[in-house]
C-alpha cells in the first residue's frame, strides 16, 4: 500500500511511474470509501488524481504555490499533505474543511469556495514574489467551467499583459457542475478534438528542432510558419493572443505526458497555460456516468452510487421547481435563468418543459443578473434562480441594472441561511443585509413550503419591480401544499399565534422554532404573540404601529447576519418613528464567519434554538415586570 507511506509531498518524489499509478488507484479507492460515509465533492477529485500527484512530484509545495480554483477538487492535495487521517471528519463540525483552509495546512496558500478567483490571486502572489526578488513558482489550477467566469478572463488579460512567470493549469473535464456553455467552452472543445492540430503541432515542433541557430531571420521565419499553421488549424488561438504560451492539450491521466509537458512549461519564460484534459469521476463508474450528480454528493452506497436519502417532505428547491413550471404554463412571458446550476436550483426540469425559455449562462452571475434586466425591460418576466452565496457576486448588477431601473426581475434565492457542510463560503446569511437597503427591492421568505409556492406566484404575477424570494436548503416541514396558487398581499405579516405583552417576529424557518418556544413558554405563564414576518422589506408598518400602541416588547429572530439584517430594520423603524418605549431584542448570526457543520448544530452554536428563544423571552418578560 503506497498511500500508507504518504505523510508529506516529499514522500512521493522517489516513486516510479508504476508506483504513482498504484498510488493513484489507492487514492481513488480511499475517496470512494470515505466519501460514501461523509459525502462531499467526489467526481471533481477523482478527475484530478494524476494531475495533483504530478504537480507535487515536480514542484515543491508550499515554497511553490499551488492555488486551487473553487477548491472542491483539493481533496487529493489534502491527502498527500498529511491530512488523510482526518478524512472521516470531512465537512463536519470542527472537522476537515471541504475546501482549502489556511489554518489547516501551510500547503493551503489560498482559501476559496467560489469560482474563478485563482488567477487573480496568482497574479497578486506573482507580483509579490517579484517585488521581493524571490524565485518560487506560482501555479493556479483552474477548471474549464471556472475559466468562463468574467473575473478569470480579466485576470488572464492582466497576466498576459504583465508577462510575469506563472504556470496556469487548465483542468479541462468539459464540465463545471453542469455541462459548460459558451464560446470559450467551444474553443476548448475544438482544441481537444482537433487531431489535425495535434499532428501538425508535433510535426512543426520536430522541424523547429532541426533548424540550426544561424540567426534571427531564420528563427523569425520559422516562428511565422508555426504561427501561420497555428492560425490555420485553431480558430482564434485564444490563449496565445492573450499573451500566454500554450501547451496542450495533454492527457491528464498519463504521468509521462504530464511530466514532459510540465517540465517544458517550467523552462519557458513568462506566463504559460498547460491545457490538461481529464475525466470527471474517473475510476468510479457511477460518477463517470453521472458527474453532475456526483459533483457534490451526500452519503451513498458504494456498489450502486445510490444516495442514502431518507423519505420525507419535498425540498424547497423541488417546490420551487414545480411551482415555477406551473406558473410558466399559464404565462408565456415567464423565462428562467441559471448561472451553471440547473440541477442545483431545480431549473433542469423547467428546461425540459420549456427549453426555448431557459437560459444557462455558465459561471457568470453578473451577466445573469443584467441579462434578466434586459429581458425584463422588454416585458418578459425573468426568474433568476441562484444560491444566496453566489448572488453576492452580482451585487452591483442588482443595484445598478435591476433596482435602479425598477425592473420586474424575480430572484429565487436558494440556500438562504445556513447550508451546513460546505461551511462559511457557502452559507447564505448575508443576502438580507445586502438586499434590504436597495430602493425598489422587495424581499420575502416563507415559513414553510406551502407559503413558498404562493410567494413565487405573487412575485411573478402580482408585482412590478425587483423582488426576492429567499428559501432554505433542504426539506420543507411537511405541510400540505394547496392545490391552487393564491396571492399574498405584499408587505403584510401573518400572526400565527395570538398573545400579549411580547411579540416574537420570526423569519422563515425561525417561525417554527418560535412556535415551539411559545408553546413551552406557556408553562411559565408567558403567552407571546408569534408573527411570521414574511416580508423583510417592505415591513408591515400597520402591524408594527399596533404593537407599539399596545406596548408589546419585541424579539426578532432570523437566520441571517444581524448587522443590517431584519432585526436592524425593526430597530430602525421604531427609532425613526420616535417609539422608544419598546424594548427590542435581536437574535440572529453574529458578526463573524460561521464554520461548517450540520444546520441544527450551527443554529445551536449561534443561539438559534428553542431553548434560547425561551430564555430570551423569559428575560424580556422579567425585565418588563420589574419596570412595571
């Protein structure tokens, strides 16, 4: 067993190619076995085993900087940098992160979780290296999907302009999470499949080596011949035009090809791009056949790849998917947009029903948002389905292109609140704070899956202007879904339990916790009102004034950051109306990044639990009695 002997990257440097191939097999079996228990990003890591080993074999991490884009493909890197014995804790509370983490290892030089950041980070590291007159290598590893992100293209442009030494590894597996789209993907497809190019490239390089060094004119003539043939067989020669020397495409599972090309690239001055073709899910048949499903997978049966899923209510994503299809069946103006997440957002089903009204723009959240604005300005009704954490990337477009023009774009914000195992880079806890201060924006969140379908209907069919419907990850609470969709009055809260003295204003899943807490509080002679504050913006000012008139004390609860969140808006409302006789207590997520862990565990960690709600209400009640 080679894997048992690997504690540090130095341990692989004396292996033969046969030994590396054996190690590759063992790593794949290790990943398949371990991730069947913990879940995680299986398919991306199975695809980069040989590539990761080749990089660590030839170069010297952490002196040489390996920068993983997105980071979900860094498990192999973690295994050979001394963390194999921690994989049973992967993505668990206080366990091994599913992404590069600087606090875990000196080999993790860049933390990520979102796409297309590696090239910008690499450029910063390259400039710092040169200013400090150091000599180490800078090696970002970016996928073909991430390369379509605008930030990556901006960085490529700068890299080509600056001409600093850097080796960009393009891991081309033809997929991000969903199949890639766009002109760059098509360009890569031509490079992968153009046998004529590969043959001509080999022949020209062979001939170039035969030309004696007899002066600049011959060399320039030879380069012109090479360039002419390059342009003849590759439309655009994109990377060379951007200023990077291009190598490839090469087989990313062949150590001899990898070693030969990486060594040649390392000897080349200036920035280079090594185009490596890999197979996502390689070595595990279910993942090879369904790389989308196994991109990020829950625990599964190794034999079949079947996910170990408990029966229960439909997920919020499933309810969204079904509802938006039903709405679109009755309104041909409804169109749907995703940024490379058709399955994750549930829009893959919409795509099957309405292929001409579905648009996957790739990893391009900014473009997706302004595309929606363009559709809306001509009378269509775009629904942009996107995870909360990824919507952050298009803040300026929401503000400048959608809200400022007061365009009717529906933002279906999935994974709002804690997401659990993917941790701090993926928690959807900031969107309330960065949306509610935008003029013209409406923000709402349902207490359950039934209310979600009515909110979507109200947003698409009975509203004008930008509107966001945010909903959590995972299953609903199990309520019956109404057969007919109905309109919910914009800006109206819902009283779900009458009470007196204290009002609990809860958002989304926190409504259920508030109801449970209210029931327990009856044992202490406290009977709070429970309000489903389903409209984060606009607030139900009429009800808030009524609470003030009746001298209610208020507790707000949200699964979002408290700084600038829903509770803050309640404080602002009463302060702006000079109603300072009301005590307001805010419960939510503190001003810090929250680590990975199960959603119940993380809620408990920040105090969003029934026990803590009970304690907070009892404290308010006791304080109020003392004042009385």
